[in-house]
């Protein structure tokens, strides 16, 4: 799912669905983090492991903050497009875009009943 498709899907969703999507995304990102476990990727360098875990942690931080803001109906939250851009940019910085996109797609499928429609 491209960044633009993600933005479109997220922006047109009601707040409750956004919160559920982000909670699912956070859960799916933990699977991506497991790829950095030594037994899962024995050839991965220690520096790369740290980079992947840092990226997943930064994504989790932003996602958790947004879910909290959505559920508490706080005005202190990212605008939809800014959130989506920030998540994709963070994934790119830490070179985990492929895993992030997988997590986004899995979350969207679960929320939409297995048919992702950008």
C-alpha cells in the first residue's frame, strides 16, 4: 500500500476505525520487530538489529500517542495527513518500509474485512 493509498484510507475512516486501525498497526509492527531477533535473522548485523528496533519503537511511540489522543477525543493530535506522512518517513529513515507496508496492509485488511480498497 502506497503512502497516498494509506492516507486516503485513513483519512476517510471514522475516528473509532482510525483508533482500531492504529492499534492493529502497532500489533502488526511487533511482528516486524521479531525479524531482528538473532534466531530469526542470524546473519543480520548488531547495528542493523538496533536500527530496526529503534525504527519500530519510534513508530510505536507515534502510534500510541495518536491512539491515546483519538480515544480521549483530544485536539492534541496529528492531522491525518501529517500522521501518515510521519509514519512513512520514520519507516524510511530506519529502512523498514517493507515491513511497515506489510503491517499497514495487514491492519487495513483486518479492519475492512479482507478487502483493502484505496
